[in-house]
């Protein structure tokens, strides 16, 4: 049975071999042989058990057995045979929504489907193998035609473990023929999952619950709505017809051709234009009571923003930003957007931030709606960057698609990279988003890739769960960061020319990483490589994509005339064992590293640190200050000998502006990182930030606060925490005095104030968090004056509270924390009725600011109550609770695991977030052992990378406290006099 589940389909494998026909004599013999083999293995294992116990201990034996026999939900990825490929689909789907005429209770939340597909036969076969899941096929109505001749279907075979539907034909069809396949079926609109065709609900102004049906198909959920070749490499055109209740609107990828009302029945038939050739995961359908606003691009592409009724007044920003981004990409990439329309749809229930369906992009509401009175600068950035990301996908992912999910980074990394390029251009550089990239993307990537549980960008995905787990910071943020580094090495203009060549060459086709590297090398660059000749991009790039991790570049004084630069892997826990399948013995964690460096106040210079030898930089080492990774273009961290760091500290104290804000950010971030792994004394890193009382840029302050908060999160006793907070208040006080609550309130919405607004809100927020009474009092006063007396019963905070957007969250939080029951009850009332997602999440976060543990526990308990939380918001509730009650959230996860797993197993991204939130604050041996014991007794948990990542970070925190805690407490005591 496990073998059947884990068998991977080969290209030449027949359906009979895949299905393991138990009635065949060959299969019986194979099963008998397998039983004999299994018996021998078990006997040998039992014999060896005493020796294994001595060598490994029972915990590790148990771990091995759990992995060996775990099968539930984690079958190996099954690929379709390559004996045929789809050319076109003609799909008709009838959607039955509840509470509409002519929809019975039995029919509600179901659909009828019929699909006619034309396929190209590539090799002689009598078998058609498709993907299908949770669909009931009406076998008597299905047929297959060659030309106009019907070929009888002898049998239907369904292999549930692989989502395979097999049609066994009565005759073999030769290659280079076209078949027409007609399938009729019924299915269920998901109400307990947020993928496939599923329901989303909202409450209108009259209090009536409205239901819509929408799709989300990435990576492999199209098979839930239509039998198809559900792999990205099988691209085909789609013609879609939707039958839907009167009073609703239907949307699909193509522009609508007709909307015909049936004169007798309460149904509308909406037909849509044929799509370009595309992958199945990009298909999209939506039916509901939607409203839209509309504009056109300069070239005449129709742009509509759709939303539920009542949210239309929050869609204008998305429309203008979306049009600007689309026009930018057309100009930058030299390829016109190929459709005649672009729809963008805001959805109340949605797992991801957004989905790039060609011509019909779907969004979670907080990722597309925007109200200047409610959304702060980071909320606005989140909306604009998500819009830019999804529109970038129309070229990177839609026009040129990946061949398989192994290269997921190629579309997600590119869209993440291009979102900042496009937004920086359309905001005329006012928001400095190329700089913001290094804290929002690069930093997250460096943190994630320092773990032993990381993975390479290009990774062979062997199990279904691995495909879902690949949607992470490595794929998105490291992918974007590596592309940014390659662009900096080549020169941005050369890089863009190579991108244009790549898109033109593979338009309407599939490509992999090798195809991309070859495109870069075809265009070439004037930059010399580490070997001295012209840079070969593929040789350089694969080192950063086929092995995980990155280097720590260390600079030491070699002699009086030169610095020596060497590299070693930066790893947060050097003792942690890497996942074996991700080790790359060829490169062995060595890289050709592009080195941008600065000597004193000289311009930035460029050279290479080769994989296999040190770099020597000539300079008067006694008098010269050197900084590597100047401007922070490289995907690596820096370190120096103590003398090198002391010279940098002296420079910063004397004239910090000789280094750019990007460089100062890198210096501070990498100092704390080096201290974290014991390669630098923490006292040096803390001395380094002493100059910050004069710093007026967001990037350096962000790095410093991030480093300090990582320390503060490990100060758990009241006495230790107070010493740390005094140190933090002393550091922040001079800059806080120059911050202005009023200026932020007046200017936060302006693009040119984006960085300064973020700086001021960071300083204000952290000064309050450090316990500064005057700061906290301002927010408590806001709550007393602008929250408690406002909003009649049933009114929403988003409409009746007038606190400026950047201050709303902290006003709610400090009101709840300091004012007790009356404030908590007020916020709870507002939370229950709020419909604007951004505001609702602020209110939820504020509920976690209470000091009443019983109240916080009730929040978590309510996540398991049907209808209390939208599924995508459950992780936020777990994070809220984990801030203050680590023990409770851990126990809750374990005690309610069966219920949590059953509810979220079909939404693996949400499940991963819940696990991470639950374990994120664990810091003791007791916490660690609890998790170990749990996963050893729950095979499905053992298979989830989220548990292993969290365990690794828990071990890091435990070891860090043992090693650094006393030194840091002593330092803060001697440097915290206010």
C-alpha cells in the first residue's frame, strides 16, 4: 500500500501499470514478491533493533519509523504521461448559489460542468489520463472522437491517491492525431476550503449574508472544477461559458462576449472570449453580486476593479495604480499585454494575498482596497506592491510559464523583483522603493536562508506537500534578491535587455532556469567574471540557485598593505543538520561572490571573491576603513576583525554620512547577525549603534531596532526586561523628541513622505513599546477621546472613528492595555461588526493587548467555532495570543490538533502559518521537548516543514540565551542610565 501511494508515474508508464490492477496475474506475483521482501526487511530490522537502540536511542528510532511508514496526505507527486497534450478546452459550468430562485436546498453550493477538449496525440496509445478530484463523472454522457468518428470508452479508471482519471479506449490511436474528448460531470462548491471552486460570503448593509463562488487553482486545484491536464507545462486555450442566477455577475479570464437572460428560467448565460494559450492554474471564474469601476489604458485595454457592494468607494487607487503598472511593464518589457481587458476582483475570503489569473486577478480585500483615512503608509505600500506583483506575473508566469514547480522561484522571484522596479518608476522615486526592498525582501530572505531547514531556489519537489511549502520567503524574497544581485553585476540596462529577449523567445511557452540563464548569456554583459574573462552568467548564477544558504564575507588585516577577504557559510545554528536532499557536494557551500566595497569615503568599487581562494584588497590597512557589500547589492553578510569594526564605529561617530543609508543598514544588520552566531562580540554591535541619536534615515534605524528586538524577545524576567527597556528608551529618546505625531498624521499619505513617515512611526512605536509614559499617554488619550465616546451600536470603526490611520492600531492597543474592561468590550464590539479587513485586523491585534489571560484564551478558542473567524484570519489570532501566552498556545495547538488539522489540511499555507504562530515564542527546553514528543506521535505533523523550522529556531533561542544572556544583561545595566 505505501508503495502504491509513493509510486511516481514515468513518461512511458501505462495507466494499467499506474493503477495496479489487483486482478492481473502479474500484479499478484508482484504483490507476493513485495510481501516476501517486506517480511525479510522487518526480520532484519527486529534483529538489528538492540544495536540501533545503543547507537541512536529510542527517540531517533521512533522518528525513523514515523517517516518510513507515514503516508497520509504526503504521497509523492504523480506526473501525467506525456503521450498527449491539450490544445484547447471549451468549458461550460453552471453555478448553483443558495438563496436564489430555481436553486433547491440540495443543489445549493454545487455545480454542473461539461468540457470539450481537443488533444494532440504524441505517442500511440489507447489511454487518456487526466487530473480530476472531488468530481462525479456522468459516465454515460462522456465520449471521445477522432475526426467525426466516436471511439468507444471501454472503461473509466480513477486513482484517488493521484487524482488520476483514466479513459481506456477500445482502440489504439496513432501519433500526430487530434482527439476530441467530451466530459459531463457535477461537483461541489467548497465551503470548508479556499481552493478549487469555493464559496465566499459577506454581510450586506441590510444584514443579509451574500454568497459568491470564486476560484483559486494554483498550484494544482483546477482539477477540483474541471477534469484537465493540471500541470503548468500543459498549456492550452480556454473558452468559458458560465450559467449563473439572475441578479449575479459572472467573470472569467476573457472579455465577455454575451450575457443572455433565459426568458423562462431565472438564469443568465455568460460567454467569454477565448484566452491565450495558458496553464490550467491560471483559469478563473467568479459569480456573485459584484460592482465595478472602470478606466482604460492609453492603448485601450479596459481596466475594471470589482468588489462586493459597499466597497466600491475603496477601489479607485487600485485602478489608477494598476493602469500605471500595466503601462510601465508594456514599455519596459517591450511586449504588449495580450488581452483586451484586465479585471481585478476583491474577495472577502482568500488564502493568498492575490492570484495572477490571466485577465482576472483575484485579491484578498486588504491587498487591493484602499481608503486614505484607514490605511497607513505600509498598508498603502502593501496594496500597491501586491498589484504590481500580480501584473508582473502577466509576463512572468502567464506569458512565459514554468515547466514544473521545481522552478517556482522563476516566476515568483521575478514578480517580487519587478514589483519594486515598477513602483519605484511610477512613483518617480519618491518612495525610494529600491531601498525599501532591502529591508522588506532581502532581510527576510537572509533570515530564512540561514536555517538548516532552508532549501535551494531550484529544488526537486517530490511530494505534494513540498509543492505547497515552496511558497515561502526563499522562493519569493531570495529569488528576488538573487535577481537584484545579478542585475547589479550585469548593469540594470543589460539585465533588462536580457529579460526582453527571454520573454520574446519563450512567449506562450514554458521555460526553466537553464533557459533563463542561456537568455542572459545570449545577451551578455561587459562585466568581467571571477576568472578574468567575460562573465558567464549561468556559471555564476547556479551557485546561488542550486545550493541553499549564503556566505559570511569576513575581512581581516593581512598585513600593512592589504586586507584579506574570505568566506564561510552563514548559518544560524552551525550544529543543525541540513536536509540531506538539499546538500550540494559540488559547490560545498562556496560561492563566487561579487564584492562591492568602499575604502573610507571613496566611491564604491567592484571585484570578485572566488569560491576557492581568498581575495586581497590593497590599502594602507592601519589608516583605512573598509566596508564590503557597500550599497548592499549582494546576497551575503559581512564581518570584520575587531580592529575593522572599531574603525567603522569611529567613522560612524565622526561622520556617518560618508556611508550611504543602504550601506549603514548593511553594516548594522550584519553586525547583529554576526553577533547572533558568535562571530562578533555583542558589545561591539551595541557600541556600533551608539551614533544613532544623530541618524535620520529609516534604513539604519530599522536594522538597529530589528537587532535590538531580537535580543529583547529573549529577556523574560521583569528585572531583565526593564533593564533592556531602559537602554532602548535612552537610545530612542533624542530621536523621539524630534518626531511629530502631528506631522505623521498630516503627511503619511504622500509618496514623498513614505520613508520619513515609516521612520517616525518606527521611533514613536518603539519608544512607546519601551515603556515611555509620555508616549503611551498620547495614545491612551486618543482612545479616551476618539474611541470610547464614538460609534453607536452596530457602527463600524472604519467609518465612525477619526484617529489618523498610522495611529489607529496603537491607540486601540494601549487603550485596551491601560483602560481594562471598558476598552476591551468596546474594541470587541467594533471587531464583531467591522467589514474593512485592515481595520478588523487592527482591532483583533488590539484584543491581544489585554493583560487578562482569560480573554486572550477566549480569542483562540473562538477560532475553532464555525463562522467566528474567516479562515485566512485564523493565523492572525494565533499570533495575537502567542505574544503573551506561549504555554497556552502551545498546549492549544497540541490538544486541538486533530480538529485544527482536519479544518486546515486542505489549505496548507494557512496550516503552516498557524503552526509557525503557535511555536514562534517557544524558548525553553520544556517547550522544545513538548514539540519533539508531539511530532513523534503524529506522523502527519512530522512531515510538515513548519514544525522542523520552528524547532530549529526554538533550539537557536535556547542556545542563544545560554550563551549571551548574562553578557547582555550586564551591558544594558552599565549603559542604561536615562
